[in-house]
């Protein structure tokens, strides 16, 4: 089954539509820790996800889509949570930390 035909995709699409109603500045003001929580440094390269329309819910819904499609095995890897214990999307496209199963 195509991922676009799943309930998880429909939920993610709806979430995206709602999230786009907010500017990045509004998201930053609502969550002052956003620049720290959605940033990853590896191999002297800094990836800053805070400048994208994502939230913790976005990542949770994306993980749900992956689980629904049984793609999880292809994204297995060691867990790596930030200092706050929240899970992150790693540079290799893997979900890490709390909530990752």
C-alpha cells in the first residue's frame, strides 16, 4: 500500500495544513527552546530543523506513518536523545530517543 493511502498520511496532511497557518516566528514565540531542541550537530555540521514548520507532534505523526508502513526496521539505529530527553530525527533519517520504539 502506498503511504499516501494510509490513515497516518491523512493525519499528517491535516496537521501540516493546520501548522502552515502559523508563521515560523509564531512557532518560535510559542516555544522559546525551539532553536535548541530542533538542532543537531554532527561531524562539524549543524542541522537546524527549527527553521521548518515542524513540532514534536509532526515528528510523532511521521513516526506513526513509518510504523504503519512497517518501514521501522529500515530506520533502526542507536538512540540519541538531546539533553532534554526528547527524541530527534537524526542526520541519517532515524528517529531517536523517547518515543522511538
